[in-house]
């Protein structure tokens, strides 16, 4: 119920910036013709085919289809696509390129020369500044980069109007159109403005179109809800992917730290093994030196004992008495009485 009330108010307040209202208003051939004449006065357009809204074209069978807001051709078979763009989706340049591609495919007849291809005009009324340069009207053509003033005449023209702009860079008649679209006061009387107002009133009084508007708007609301849910899900998935990536990076970092610690442990282990080998080698050398010291001590002891024995024998051979020998051995070799007795017995 709330949605229905919202849609009724939207229908009552809708103006030419509403895509649906714009399309239905532009289905009036005279209004569409006069609008094209004001946008492209130098073409001197005499007549156009009855405008077709929501016409769908595809450059190739498996390519994305293009649905034009208003599509028509003039007496020279020039192609015109008129679009109302309310929301800036920041893809306008590439969108225009695709629209031109779809429209251009209609311009090339099989077996004919490229020179006979019809011209194509894509026209956007934007409820924002499409390129943020402050201009009220943008006209796009290809040019040569190293000669910007040289326009490449390929038959394609893109025209974009900045509806909110109040710079009055366009002529009076075109300014009146932009003012009525923007719901500004129209400064001078204008027949097209009168027709636009009458046509909008007629559109809003059409019950069939009102029901269609409600149905499409309801679908758009449901679609928007679905898109918001999908967007939220995508954001949640992206957040989850970021967390997974963060965890993966942390795991990799931890793994790197563990590898670093393992390398440090291996280095310490190698250093300990080397130190152990050096200690074993030192112990072996120490044992060897101790053996040498023991051998030297034993040799020294043996030499001393031999010297004492020889000393005692020499004194005995000299007829020295034992008491004198004891005293002499004790003082000469720094021995105690018990040790001297050992050598004499």
C-alpha cells in the first residue's frame, strides 16, 4: 500500500526528467521534430518518421542489446537517438560509443559503399554535468590528437545537454526547452513549451500509461531492491575475500616467520655441533697433554729415584755412615724421614 501511494505521488510530480514521461511526450511527432530542429538547426530537417520509443537494436546476434529512449530517422535517413539521463552512472562515454555502434549498423546496407552510410546522432539530456566542465552543451566528434582542430568526418555526432546549467550558452529557443525540462521559468513565450506542457498533461491523464508507469515503477523498485541485495551480497563477498586474503597473508607471514625461526634453530644447531666438535677436539688435546704430563712426571720421578739411589750408593761407597747419608739425602732432595728410610731399606 505504501509503495502504491509512493508511486501515485511520483506520477503526479513527474516531469520531463522522468524517463517514462519524456518518452511518451516525445512520441508526439511534431514535438520530436521541433526538438531536433532546435538541437540541429543547420540540418534543416523537413520531416521524420514517427518516433519509436524503447526500440531495441543489437550490433551482433550475441551482443548486448541497446534500448533507445526515442529513435527516429529524417527524410535523408539520418538516424537520431534521444535519451533522458537522470542518474550519473559514470559510464556515459562508453555507453554513447555503444549506442553509436548499434545505430551505425543500421546505416550500412549490404553491397553499398561506405560513403553512402547514413549519419548518426546520439543526443543525451543529462540531469547533471556529464563531463564536469561547466558547459551547457557538449558536442563530441573525433579529432586527430596532433591536430585537435581537425575534425574527423565519420558521420557520427554526440550531443549532450547539461540540464541544471543556467549559463545560457545555447540560443533562446533551445534555452526554453532546457528551462521547461529543468522546471525553471521560461523567460520568453514559446510555442514548443506550450505543446510540451499540454502533452505532459495529456500523458498524465492517460489511464493506460498511468497503469503502465505504476507497473514498470513497481518492477523497477523490486529490481532496485534486488540490486541492492545483490550489491550488499557482493560487498559482503568482497569483504569476506579481503578477510580471507588478509588471513592468507598473515598465514604466509607466520609461515615465513616459522621458516626464519627454523633457519635460526638450524644455524644454532650447526653452531652447537661445531662447538661440540671443537670441545671434543680440545678435550682430546687436553687428554693428550695430560698424558704427556703424566709421562713427564713419571720420567721425572724415575730420574729422581735413580738420582737418589745413585747418590746414596755413592755415599755408601765412600764409607759415609747412614746417619750422615740420611741427613745429606734429606737436605739434598727435600725428603722427610719416612721417604729417606724407604730409599735406604
